[in-house]
């Protein structure tokens, strides 16, 4: 609730809430978030979307967990192969091969083939503002551009102070190598495409 309140004050009109999840807490995380999301939507007018980030899992279980999360109407993020953590190799491939996955977070040094799978399955690739994870942003933009995969700029907020301002989101996007036209698509169009994919009708 504090995070959403701070997002409202910062001018956000929509926010995805995606706590780390595995087989044990998946349903519980989503159900608990739903109540808060309904409340803030009604009271504060912000579209808060309940979700999960499937984090540090054996890649083989990702499709089944993504399916379970999707069946509950959740936004499904997979914690990708960031350069700064020992995420299990094969995680990126499992995520971009799965149409139930919405976003591959911090994909690190994903291959061109994986970016092509992301494009084919409608999986968004993340340009991240998070320290460490952001080291591969330039690479992610380069392979996504070539493959025609859609990108998003995300804060990967773990603390309210991490929430992006519009100015800092632009800085992150430009720093990752996006040009002016791509900036517009990534910061304005793609979040709306994602919300539409999730069944929401943003203004
Ligand atoms: Zn993550």
C-alpha cells in the first residue's frame, strides 16, 4: 500500500506489483495483492496490476507456474539471467518460449534467437533501472531491435525510493541506446500494449 501510495503521488497512472514467487507462494501472493489492487483502484484511481516475478527456479517449471499465475489473471514476469546473479542458464529461453510470460526481466546477455522467440511469443524484454542488472541494457536493446521484440523500461522497485520519475525513465532509456522514436514507443506505447494484453483498458 505504501508503494502504491508513493506511486500515486509521483503521478503514476498504472503500476505492476510483482513480488518474487515460486511454487510455494504463487497463489497466495496473487490473491493477497488482488485485494490491495482493488482498493487502490477504487480509492486512488490508479490501475495497480497484481503479478509475480518467477525468481531463481529450475527452468523446466516456468511454463507450469506461468500458466497457474495467468489463470489467476496475474502479470507474469520472469527473473532473467542478469549478469550479477547465478540465475540458472536456460531461464531466459524458458521465459521467451512461453506465451503465458508477459515480461522477461533483466535478460542479461540473451541471444538473438531468444530475442526472436520473445518477439514471436509477445514477451516484453526489460530495460532495467536496477543497479547491476542494468549492465546488459545496451545489449538487450541491440538484440531486441534486430529481432523486433518489444521493450519496456522498468524500475524493478524493491524500495519506494526506487520508483522512476518520467525524467529518469527517459535517462535510463537513452542510456541504453534508444533513439528518440524508439523512446516514444518504449515509454508510451508499449506499456499500453502490455495493459491491453492483460485485458485492461488504459486511458
Ligand atoms: Zn528480478
